[in-house]
C-alpha cells in the first residue's frame, strides 16, 4: 500500500455499522480492539470504525460522508434495494445513509462504465 488514505469513521453502534458496511463488501480483518475495528474489501479498500465519544454524532446533524469508488455499482445497488443513475457531474452512482446517518455515495465515472446487459 504505497499511498493510501483511510477514513476513520465514528459510529454509535459498531455492530450495526459493521453489518451495514458488510453489505458493501467490507469485512473485519482484526479483532475488536476496545471500540476500534478495521474493515477491508477485496479491492484493497479500508475503513476504520471507532466508537463515537461525547457528542460527535448528533441525530440529524451528522457531518460525515464517504465516497466509495467501485465498478460494482449496480450489484451493490441491487443488494441494498436501490438503483444507480448517471449524474450531471459525470458519475454513475447512488447514495444512502449508514446507521449513524453518514452520507455514503457509491459510484464510478460514467465514461468508464460498461453498461449492464438487460
């Protein structure tokens, strides 16, 4: 991993967050270390979950967001019961919120996408 940027995401319920990101293909690859979990996916993505402290996460006012770049947009959208669409900014994507209302966008550049056969 010569260059990588990893998000450290606060959450109120580690189990609920791990289950949510599991539906996006992330699996825990370490043990629960006192409120800190490291998840990764087959493509080399990594996400660190940490138990929120004090008033980091206020319902309806979560300032955090993630963008997950993947070619598997349609597969993940179907798994999560939604549909992706081409956006004016050149991305084929969908968005949803995790258990703590973190905005999660999943997408791939429209110009690089190979449309699914129907």
